[in-house]
């Protein structure tokens, strides 16, 4: 099945799950034609279809509850119950039961694509060794959350960069368009459960964000509380594309909260799955960190090492598999991850080129 047919089938399936925002879907198609890295981020469904075959034996190993759509832009910050700034994985939309290697290979493949586009300055082998070393250490030590108050200065500098100022953030929030849509009332009711009692909220708005989830309804409510603004978002959820790709019996389970609550983690108290809606706080330091925030001064391999550690924090949600994973890792060569990541990156580039050509000829959605 080529990428055009795969994309059509996946979007047709999504339409059976929820009413899609077709204008956001059109924008997604445009972004998929812009860069290979953007294409990669937007097409987890395609990865779910093909990764195991492309990896051959390297994609084996114990099955656990994985992130699924893991990549180097799937990390960000939030505030925990004590108000501390925490860094880590911030998107579990595609959480699913898969071999643990899925997450390591996808993380390394994302680094490979970013390096090829000169958006990262690392050597890929160094990056892969940092990922696997961090991951192995995380499993060995039982994991540890990344609280940025006293420790992890490199992460703290990136998380508090000038690109994440409150003025810039709230200006963007206030510029969002007014909301409408068939499920709006349900979404706003879910958001209402997360707002402080008695706060004066504004009219709901819509938000375009991410890449892989473009097309899914998102609603935002802004409110003023004790002299300052707060924001909550509700995003429509469905089961992981990994279950769709394996043609498993529906309904596919939404594993987001199962993985979130079981990981080694300082929880964001304002994230909850309420029915079909993921409700979370939006704030200047409660967002993902895009590659654009990785200025040259932050091009340190320690960040990729931290991603390996954080992946272990999440995989520790399946503690019974840890010893088996460790034994599996010991049996792998030093270059297994780089070789596999390069092969998967090559496959993504082939699909991305086919998509760009079809988009250029006007064959997308035709």
C-alpha cells in the first residue's frame, strides 16, 4: 500500500471516530509536503503500518505499554502540584502495546531526519549511544523525573528561553478564532470540570496545534482568575493508530491515561482524560519544546541522553518487563540503533518524496 492510499484509509477511519476539522486536515497535508521531518511527525499511522517490517529482527523485544509516536519534539515542560517546573514526554496520544524497541527506534529515526535537514548538529551514532545509555541507566536505577528547579541546567535554560515568554504566549491565545463545531458543548463541559470554581471564562475558541493530531477537534477556554489569565484545552481522542494498523477489533483502547499515571513522573495536576476528551492546562511553560527552541547553545548531547532516560521513566510503567528488556539490550550490537534508525529514516524519506510529488501535481485529496 503506497502512502497516498494509506493516508486516505487512515483519514476515512478517523472520520468514523469523530467529526474532523477539514480545514486543519488540508493544512496538515500542506505541512506534510514541506519537510521530511514534518511529514514524519504527521504520519505516525504510516510508521505503525511499516516499522516492524523495515526493522526486521531489530524491531523485536518484549512488548510493553509504549509512547508509540515518540520523537525529539515530543518533549516539553509543565508545572507539578508543588509548582515546580518539570521536563519530560508530554504527548501520549498514540500510546499502545508494542515492542519496547518501537520507541527507541522512532526517537533515533527522528534525530536522524533532523540531522539530515541540519536542524540538529549531532553525529547520529553519538546520539544513538546517548539514547541507549540514558535508557539503560534509567531502567537500572528505577527512573527519576526531571525536576528543573535545582538540577539539569541545560534543560532549564532551554525551557525558560526568551521564546517562551508569557507576553508571546498570551498574545497567541487571545488571537485564536471563536469556536464552533458539532461536539463543542461536550468539550466545553469537560473543560469546565478543570476550571476553578466561580471564574469568569471567555467564549470558547479553536486551536490549531501539533501535526499528527491535526484534523481532530480542539477547543480552548480562556478565563481570568484573581487578576491573571489561565487557559484549558480539550482535544478529541481516539485509540492509537497502532491498533488501527494491526486491524485489531474496535473499539481501540485509549491508553493515554494508563501510561501517564503509571510512569515514573511528577504529574501535571491539570491533565485528565474525561470521556473522549483530553483536558489539559495551557501556559507559557506548559507546552512542548519545538526544535526551533534548540538554539546552538543548546546543541548538547546531554539533551538526547535525557530523552533516553525519560523514555525509561515511561517504560517503567510496565515493571514486569524491565529485566527482560535489559537482557534484550545486552544482546544487541553497539550500532544496532543507528543502523535501524537510518533504514527507517530512508523509508520515511521515500514516502515523503512520493507525497511531495503528488501534492505538487494536485493529487492529494483528488
